[in-house]
C-alpha cells in the first residue's frame, strides 16, 4: 500500500485496474442510463465488494459498443479505509483480495486481471503515451469461423496485404485526422499514428496492428474501411493518403463494424514522468506540439 504522504486529497488512494472484456453485449465503455456498459458493471461490482457507493472510474480509452479489450486500463480513487478493509478476515493483501472478490461477482464477459496501488501522478487516461488496437478480418470465401464470429469481420473479397501496407504507410506520422474521425465539439483530431501494419496469421486472418498516442472517435474503424478498399483493388494505393490530406470525411470511406476491433494494450512512461505527461495531455493539441513523451 502507498504510504500516507502519497495519498491524494482527502486521504484517497488511487488504484490501477487492468482488465479485459468481450464488448459484444455492452453498449460501450461509458456509463449510460438504462444501458449495460463496462463502466457501469465494473463500478457496481466495486461498490458491492467494498460495501461503498459505486465509485467513479477513469479509463485509458473509452471503447464503443461492440468493441473488445484485452489490455484496458482504468483507475479508481478509494478511501484508505475501504482499501484496507478489502481483505476482511482473509490473510491477503488488499490488492489480492479485491482481485479475487471481483472475480466472484463480475459477469463472465468482464475480467479484472490485475489490481495495484497506482504510483504518484498516475492517471489512466491522461498519463498514457500510446494505445494499441488490433482489427481482425477474414477474407475467405466461406466466411468467418463460427467460433470467432464475435471478434472477426468477414470481407467477401480477397485482400492484398502488400498493397494495404503500402497505403497504410501514407497515414503514418502526426496529422490532422479529421477525414477519418467523427467530429466532437471542442475535441482535436490531431494525432500521431506510430504503427499501422497488417499481417496474415497462420489461420489465415488478416490483422491490423494500429498504435497512436491517442485516437479520435471512429478513427481506427474508418482507416480500416479505407484500407480494405485498397486491399481488394477498388481504390488505388495512394487513395487513403489523399483522403487524409483533403481534411474532410469522404462518403466512400465506410466505418467498419466494431466487433473486429480490440484494444490490445496501453503504454505509460516511467513513473517519474507520469504527472508531467498527464498535465501535457490535458492541453488542447496543435500540430507540431510536443506531447511530453519520446
């Protein structure tokens, strides 16, 4: 447990949770009235096992309805009293006790697989320096393996991954991705796309690995939609970059279905840099601005 002088305002302890979920039956991450969401389910479970009002969670990346996560990260601020009481009479640490108790009450489509006190300055959302997603596509004539249907998109034309990767290279770097994002009031669409690469796995699936400092709404699914048109020959290799430079949504770019998308991992800087990164990330971004990470 963190020492008393590292507790936050009001003696609160910040706790990091690493989790995974199948997004099929969720209306996304963010809590919504009368809808089943990952945030709502997890907050209710925390309140139940700790015997407190459901606490508020802060997440690294809010996923949409139907999107999955294997490496999601969130944090919660708990009173020292609630944290220390987590083991009850069991001879376990608060972290181990909370992990086990959550496993007993969470539904099977959500798992918290690690619990730990967060280092000073940690913010699950603003301290993150990168997020990595995977998007999986089957392009076989027979369609998707029924056992994978909730996590893989079927594209009914064969894909040329060499052409896709040539096109993807034109999207790398820092750009205004307005052409690939659903606009939100007050939100910037400037992002640094670090990785966008497709590979074919041994089972024949075409999988995109996509990494950026952050993503705007629908960005990954829109980029995948554009690249699939290159991969099946309906658009030239330079078309996705041309769309990007136009700076506006192109009706030919389809936002592909959410079920092929999985949040794979979230990266953070060394502990000593967490607070600096969080402060920098809260500022509205402009082109060419340093984000306080390598």
